[in-house]
């Protein structure tokens, strides 16, 4: 930059600092957001896109149990609602069945019973999902409207079946947003993210990256079993559907594997190092933000706690109520601590509820965790809740219920920032002791403060990173230069079986020729010796 006066460079430098990424004006994004906490997480990206002057269209079924497309708060988005041949209660009931099974029945079942019930639940879920796929992909009026809208990219939560197929049919670049798939199948098989089983534990196994021999053995078996079962399941169900829609042999994994960018909703504060393709971007905690002022009644409750402070309790948006027995145990434990407790709870009031505990149908969780009076957080360990706790440096007592929660809480427990308890065997004494420990032993808060410092110490905020890559895809019509060439190889080329076979043939042929030459040489030597003796 020699020859330019410093004063002329100053305005340009300021512009670069204020606008680190080239903007995309008036981009159009089609979003398949998922349900429940998935919707809350995706909405953070959508709101930031709108703030940056992009148009966001949400494609949602009329049976969505958690996306209220008539809610005034979300009028900044354009909703395209399509009809499906099932009800909202049917969809919600299937989800609640999984939650109930995971919380209340899995712990007493044999592995065979678990497999049988989960297979049946998955089969019914896919049947429901396929009907939703038909409602999108066999609806010519809807497809015509989507084509005429002139979208620049599709943002998809893979919880929504066939969103990737819609992107493929429309010929649009695809950005995928997820926490993880069971056994990492989507990331490994479809995204081609390497996962050496020697040090990358298969989600949701609660292992660290330095595993014992037995843990590595279980890890390998988990990888193999999930891979085989998922591949077989895809071939029997989704692959046939995808091939039918596209009119040529295809597969669900191949279509999802065309994603330009994978936004993974975790980060290196709690993740362990592993190899990743260049189109995998870790954006954990993108929904986190500084605490806002609490409603007057809640703030008064927090302030009334004095030096003892407050414990915040929430088991997530999908757990609508607990069994009476479990609720009574938990409420009894809260009554034994000097702190006040604010608990997101729906259902019959526990008989053991103490005067220090306030029940609420809904909590401004982020704002409560950021309040200076908050001392601990009792949580199921969902990804959104976990990252809000990390963001605000609040130590945890974790009670995992289903999904990614055991994996999430195991990571924090290994780092000394949480105590994890078993939901079905939890006693009031155990919960009381755990709360006393995380509140009064400084090591837990110190460990969480360290994790929080790691989370905040990033060159760019997670939300800005996520939105940057969405805009990047819109600017360049995709990100094919970041996509591994392995996607264009078949399975024996990917594993170098063809080159290994060629080398084996060459080595075998060379060995045979050498052996034949040696045999010929030895015969000639024996023949020459007989001639001399004659």
C-alpha cells in the first residue's frame, strides 16, 4: 500500500472493520426450520438475515406443533403454509411418545425391546414424513410458486424430511444446520466428515476422545451398527422415494451430501479436536446473547433471594410435565436449599413444593441465566440450554432425558462444570447434594468460567459466522470449491480398493514371474551340472 497517504487509508480501514464481510443485498432464502428447540435455534439465523435486509421464506406444514405462523413476532418472515394429510396433534403425539419412552420406559427395557420399539417408532415417523414429502413434492402449485420466487439458497434442518430433495428439484444451493445425527451417520456417510473411531466417539456415546480399550470397542461397534442399520433403512424406505421423485437412481444420502455448507451447532469449547471437511463450520451458541431486563415480578423475585441467590430450573420445551413421583422428588430437594428456585413447570403442583420455589409456565431462560443472582442451573442438557449456561458461566446440575442430552452433559461433567444425575433413579438427597456442590464448591464455577471465556474468545461471533456462510453461498451460487472430491467417487474408489486390487495384481504377477525365473534358473543349473558329469 505504498504511495497512499495514511489519512486516505483511514476511512477504508474503518469500513473494513465495520463491515467485515461483503454484503448481499436483497437475497432470498427458503428455510425448512425443524420443530421445538430446532425452530428456536434456526430463528436466530433467520432474524439476523432479515436484519441484514434479506427476504426469508419459511416453508411449513399446517400441522406444525411449534411454529405459530400467525404470531405477530414472526411477521418479519414470509410463511408458505402447505396442507398435510395428518393433524397437529398426530405429529405432536408422535414426538411426545418418544419423549415419554426415553424418560420413563427405556431404562427398564432389554436391548431387544428398545430396538423393537424404536424401530416401530421410526417406521411410523418415516410414514408421517413421507406424507409430508408428498404434500411438497407432488404439489405442482406449490413447486411452481417456489420456482417463481427466485430463491438464492435453501437453509435446512435435516429434521425436516425431503427439504434437501426440494432444494435439488429446484436446483438451489443447500446449507444444512444440525447438532449431530445418531452415530454421526449423516455427517460421516453424507457429508464425508472423517470420524476415526479410535478417538472420535460416536454421538451420543458419553465418551471423551481418549477412550479405554473397552470404550473404543463399543465405539467401533456403534459406528458399524448405526452405519449398517441406517444404510439398510435408507435403501428400503427413502432411497426408493428419492429415485421416484428424481426419475433416476438416487439416494437420500447422496442428495443431502450435495449440501454446500454444514453448520454444526456446537463449538470447540466443549467439542474435542477432530478432522473436518472445509465446508463444515462449527457455530455453537449462535442463539446466545446478553441478558435483557427481566419482567418486574421476576426481577423482584430474584432480588428477594439476598446473598443466597437463585437456582433456575428447566427441562426444555418438549417436556410438558413430569410424573407425579418424579416431580415430588425434585420439588422436595429444592425445599432443602437456602436459595430460591424458579422452575419452568407444567402440570399438577407437586405435593412437596416448598415456599422458596416459584413455578412458571414459561421462563425468559437466557435473561435469568444472565442475572447476577443466578447461582446454578438445573437442566435436561439440551444444546440451546447448555450453550446459554456456558455463555453466562452458570454451573449445572444436569438431568439428561433423551437425544443429545447425555452427550452434552457428559462433556461438561468431564470439564468440571456440571454434575450429572440419573433422572429415573434420582433421589431428593442426591439432587440436594449436587446443588450444594455446584453452588458452594468454587471449582465448578471456575471451570464454567473457563469454558465461557473460551466460548467468547472467537474472532467472529457464532451467529455472524453462520450468517456469513449463508450469504457466501448466495453470493457465489454455492460453495462447490469447499466440497470434497470424495462425493464423486464410488465406494471402492473412496476406500482405494481399485488401486489396492491393481497393486495386488501387479505384485502377484511380479512374484509369479520372479518365481518362474528362479525355477527356470535352478532347472538350468541342474541341467548344466548333469552335462558336465557326463
